[in-house]
C-alpha cells in the first residue's frame, strides 16, 4: 500500500494536502470551460443596451420637439409664478475684488530699510519631548 505519511506532521496532514491539491488541479482544468458561454451573453447584453440607448435618444428628441404642456392635469398649474418669465428676479451684479497695488521694490543701495524686518514667529510646541535621562538610573 501507499504510505502517505510526512515525517514531522500528523498522519492526516498528507491526506489533507492531497485533497487540497486535487481540488486546485480540478479547478485549474475546468476553469476555461466556465468562460465559453460568457462572450455570447455579453454580446446579447450589449445589443439590449444599444436598443435602450436608441429608445432614450428617440424620447429625448420627441420631448425637445413637443411644446411645453400646461394645464390643470399637471403638477404645476398654468397660472403658477414658476412658469412666468416676467416675475424672475434680476440676476445680482457680480462683485469684482479690488486690484491690489503693485509691490514696493526697495532701491538698490547699501542703506538699511526704513523699517526693520519683524522677527520670525516660532511656534511653541504643544507637547514636551521626553527627557533622555528618564528613567533615573542609580
């Protein structure tokens, strides 16, 4: 008989590895057959999608050509202020920001500037770093 024991592993480990290997081999062999029918189904879906796009184009063209329907049968009545163009508020004027003045260029020369440069602001750390001498030895 065939001895499937692997030294250092339990007796059932070799059988589990054999079953796992056979399962992977079976899936590897059968995988291409599961893909054969997919191309035809995708082409059928593309054809249906194209028909739906054509119907949408026809509907949008028909809606663009049809006059706007008004009346009591619809959600917005004919006397609604939403439909009147003369009651629309005028657009607000656009606010234009002021143009900034040109930058001041100092003259070339060895003179010191009229006002000294401000000291750079150094941010104060929000937490203290740990001390290297901690914990105390001794």
